[in-house]
C-alpha cells in the first residue's frame, strides 16, 4: 500500500548503542561549552575591573530630561538606557572613545567620552528619523522610506529575529511574518535537509530570495513527498546564519517585472551586517521539555575597517541539534490487518516496542556556516563590494522501522550474532554543501548610479542509506549465476543526490532626472546547471536499497540553460504627495522562450503625510525549474509472469511521458493586484492594511501516480500495459489558481510604564480564497480513462493545508538592563484530505495559540544573556475528522469505522500528532534555550 514510500523511524540494538554513545559525546561537548563560557566570563570580569564609570544626563532641546534613551558604544547594540530622570551610568573600557545616544523621534548623537566621565547630552528632534530607510525592493529607480513606498514592505531587524528564540532563520520568520509558513515534516528523507516554506500559500519557488539585493541560488532538492511545497524547490534559507543578518526586507507583492522569475508571491532581501566595531561571541544551548532535541552552538560575528577606506564583517556559526522523537503507540489490530500478520506475533513485538520502533520528529543536525561581507572605496566615486558564504549541514534521520512481520528476515546481515531478530531500522544521512558569493562595483558620477556585479552560488546534496539491504531476487549475478543481493547485499548504500548551481551577471543603472522624475534600467544574464548524481549500483538495481532507492545510471545526467533579461523603470512624483511607478521587463530563456511582464504602482499621501493610500497592478511569470524539467526517478518492481515493470516519477521529455501525451513544461503566468492603506497618526503609532489578489495561470504541479484504470479497452491501459508501466507521475502545467487575502501590520511604541517603556506589535494574515479556477488540465488519454493528475489529496495540499489565518501579537518591555518579550502566535484552522482515507471525510487541524516568552539582561557593556521559553503552555497540534456528507456522518457514528480511518492516516498511530500527510506547527512542544553574548 503505502509502505514503499513511507519512512517510519525505529531503532535496532546496534543503532541504539550508537545513539547512547552519541548522547555521551553530546554531553561531553555541552560540558566543554559551559567551561568555555565560564572562561570567557572570567576574562570579561577582569576586563570590567579595568573599566571606568561614565555617567550623565540626556535632555531634549527644551532642557527636559529624556527617559528611555539608548546609550551604546558607537556601532554596537551593547549599552544601557536613561532612567525616568534622563540619567544614565555605564562602565566603559578605557580604550572606548565614543558613546552613541539614540531615541525614536530624535537625531542620533555620537559623542566623544570626556576625561572627566561626566556628560550632558542635548538631543534634537528630527521627524525624518522616525522611519528607517531601507534598500527598497519595491522599485529599482530609487530608495524610499517604508511609509513612502507604493508597495507593502516589512522591515525586520535582527533583534526581532533573535527575540523569537528559534534556532534557524526560517523558523524565526515563522513567528514574525504572518503570511510566512514553514514546518518540520514528520517523515523526512531528503526533506530533512531543509524544510519547505512559503509566503501567501504560494509554495517555496514563488518567493525570490536576495542577499544584499542579489539573487540567491536555489536548493538542489525538489520536494516529491506529500508535503507543503510538493513538486517545487526553494532556497535553503535555514542555512543563512542569523548573526550575520542586519535586517530583512520582505516585499509582499509580485515583483517579476523588477527581478524576473520566482517573484510571483514576493521578494525577501537579506541585508548582511556591515559593522566594523562591536563584534561578539554568542554561545547558545537549548532543549525540549521532554529532554531531547539538545542544541549547542557558538557564533562569532566581528568586523574591522580597512585602511580607513573599507570594511569587512564576518560570521562563523557552528551548531549541533540532537534528535527529538515523537512517536505514537501503534495499534496492533491495524498492523495485523495491513501486513497480513498473525495478531499474536504483532502483539509480541509491540510489547517490546510499543511504538513499533518508530523515530519521527526532528532529526539530528550538525551545521557549519561561514559568511563574509565587505567593501572598499576605490576612489570618491567608486566602491568595490563583496560577500561570500559557505554552509555545510549533516542530517541524520530514519526510515520506517522494518518490523519482523513486515520484513521476516534480514538474511543475517543486520542482527548481531546470537541476538533475536526484531527487524531493522534503515537510516538516511544527508550531506549538504551550499555556497554563494557576489563581487561588484558601485559608482556615482554626474548623478548616474551604476551597479555592476557577478554572483555565483550552488547547492549539492548527497544521500547515504545505512542499516538496510537490497532484498530483491532479481538483478546482478556473479560469474556462476548466484544472486549478489539478499544475503550478499551490502548494508550501506551511496544513493547519489542532486546538485544545482548558477552564475548571474547584473548591470543596474539609475538616475534622478529631476526632483520629480527618476529612471532605472538594467539587464541580467543567468546560467543554471542541474545534475542528478548516480548512486551505487546496488542502491538502485532490482529495486535498490530497502527504504530509499538510489538514482539509477539512466536517470542520472546533467542539464543546463541560460536566460537574458532587461528592465526599464520610471518613477514620477506627479505632485509632492502623488507617486506613480512603472516597470517593464523582457526575458528570454534558452529552453522555453520569451516572457514580457510589467508593473504599475502608485501611492498618495495626505493629512500631513500621516496617511498613505497605495496600490499596484502587475503581471509576472515563473520559469519551470531545471529540477521540474529533468528529475526522473524510476522504481522497478517484479510482477510474476510479466517481468520487471516501471513506475515512479518521469520527466516531461521522457518516452513514458510522450506515450500518454504529457506536454513540455511552459512558464507560469500571474496577474497580481494589491491595494492598501498605511497610517501614522502619531510618532509612536502606525499601521498598514493591504489586500492582495494573485491569479496564476498554467501553474506547475507534480501530479499523483497514474496507473491503469481497470478497463482493458481504455487507451491509457493499453499504453501502460504494452510498455510494462504500472504507474507514473509527472510535472505539468495542470491548473489555474487564485489566492487572495489581507495583511495587517500595526505597532505602538514608547508607552512609558513605571521606569520602563512598552511596545506592542500586531501582524496578521487572513486568506480570503485559495482555490483552483476551472478544470484540471489533464492529458487527453488520462481524462478519457476517468483519471486526473490532481486528486483530492493534492488539491487539499495546495489549497487548504496551510492556516486559514495567522495572527502574531507581541509585547516588548524594556526596564533598565532587562528586556521582556511576550508573543502569542495564533495558527488558524487547516483542512486536509489524506491519501487512503474515505472520500467522504476530511481532517481538520484546530486553531491553536502558541505563547513564547523571552527575557534578556545586560550585565554590563560587555556581557548580556537571553533566556527563551517557546510554547510555554506545551500546545500541540490537534486534529479531528469532519464529514463531507451523509456517508461521512455514518462513518463518524461508527467507532470501529473511525478507528480504521484513523489508522489509515496515521500509519496505525505512528504519526498520531500530525497524521501521515497533514502538517501544522511544530509537534515538539515546549522548548527552552539560552544565549550568552560577549562583546569583543
């Protein structure tokens, strides 16, 4: 049934011993980390003893004391705040030269520290400082503040990301951006290397990721499981070290006209740190409330000036996260039924392993991340800039435990001599290497700004299957005709993998022709390479390794393509308050042809610039990825009397696809509409509300498996039978979709409570519609056989498996050296139609609220510490069956029938928290983490 594609986790005796050894090593490393922390603390205390105390008072231009002013070392977040009388006191090292004073609504002041150590500071009001200027991802023509843009742009600081307490960049975004969703799938395989994510329910491949404004390479992996993002690939954003990030700009609007393919849902621009002072070492550790998932990590971020003409900032991040396991108690009756096993044998095994040896949850992950960002002024008009990163990840996860009533023997290969055979647990190890780099020149001469750059990047993944075997009776034989598998099978298999790389050249030129007119134009050339890497012969021959077949020789090859594009952008201020922006772009791809897209956006400000009305209309496109065009993974099975037959994923240029009339892939085309309002009634309060409507035509999907219809006279059955094909799936431009919704972002700052200040943030996303429009575009031969490439499970996966709404309400309170954050994230309901369940039912995940608490304390200008408790009330996903009609009602009124359906979608309760194919927020429960930051 589903056993050839499922990957349930359990452990043999040998593997358990390995895990115990690994836990001992982890404990040893954790102890070493703590000793290292104490060593640094003692060093820093000695530094503090050589410091002096500087104190003073901060006032406004009228001489009134200012409470809550941030007092920090120049270009560093380390420092203190003024009290209710505007006074401050801070120990500083003797080598420190300057202090920086900043406060919302006032111009930042940098002041040299006097010898006396006594300071009186006057700060001037500056309304222009109320909005942080960002590198605008909304227009290529000019830079504008957030309130001036004609498009919705979120500006998220690294402090906001760190305050979540999440371990990786993608998980931090989950709890800061309401339309951003990602989840760790309970069944992993290659998906364990990077989790799928999406903005506005559009999948990972429709959000363009930029690093300092330049395109980041895609991952080599394409998701083929029944998980969010199925049939797509995305950038491995979890690989970006948070300590290297200065801020994130999220453009929540289609931007193909500005940036080309992949920007249908929006653009995420990661701005890297460029500090030359204020480096730090951060030590992190964490654990779940169930005592697993232990994490240890150390990160260094530092910077320096280069001969007063340039800068360099670098980050090194090393971490290891242990396995977190969340299996369910397996139902014996369901097991006996599914496997045709004797109930007594099943019960005897489950008495030893009640969870059937399952290991499913969060895999063990080790990561090393290196990043550098820098620039140098070549002369007064020209700057050379660069950045580069290398990331290595090692992920250890597991497949479905092979119970003794599922796999009656391991042919003596996996069970230690003299021990009882209890089945075996195949492991899945993934090695990921990801790199990117950019070098470029910026010039500003005679009003013309020119940016010329070259970007390269790549992602390579290799997979290893261990504690498994090739069980098949067909395949290779030796010179005497003896089979090389079963009892002669290897137990470790190199299953191959995937590799993707690109090279990108950009030329961007802009100028303000007048105070009211700006223009920008440029071009991009990009070449892409994709490789399917062959596995060991034994990993795929005659069915391959039990649990995960490797890439076969005939399905392993290299492919490449290139594209050239150009754009033209105009921005016109028709009046002081009325802006109109227009962009057009032309692209030519070597493998599918041309695309032309455009965008018109506008905004109008009134009531003293306190209210902004904005809107945009645009067209967009997404080129089919090389992964979607070329991935082919055949699975071979022996049918008695009929020989070897083929099933699995076939690419669109394969003979099998041509037999059933599958056309070559074309680009997706989109039409985006966005209307919004932004308001800033006061200095401390602002909000935006934006409506979006995205229509995608010819959306590319990976369909479900197509097999014979059962009618021997049907053309489909004749084609499949005559070519020994038992079933296949493929990519196709199968559907048109529409997605619409509302985004809300609001903030209220500087609420004085006692001696501290309070800030509220509210962000929400509500999906109005996410649906298919029109019929599924099935090849004629499939439609005639009464089949479809998009069944109920796939439709639910695309349209209802993400939260209907998500709301994030956070409070941030600063009191002296303390900072407290309390965030509630509400995940709205989701609906799913699991494979195998009765067609008259669906499952619904209930609305849940997750509460996170963070506390940080600034010991002195050098040392600070943060404690986070995520999901403090241990809220877990909860689902229920829902009836679709009277037949469904009858099932729900029959406890025995309900149990059957429950076993079907949880693999007999192995995945009772999440169901086998349904996903929601994390299933790990409460998590605790601590971080110690030491200024260097």
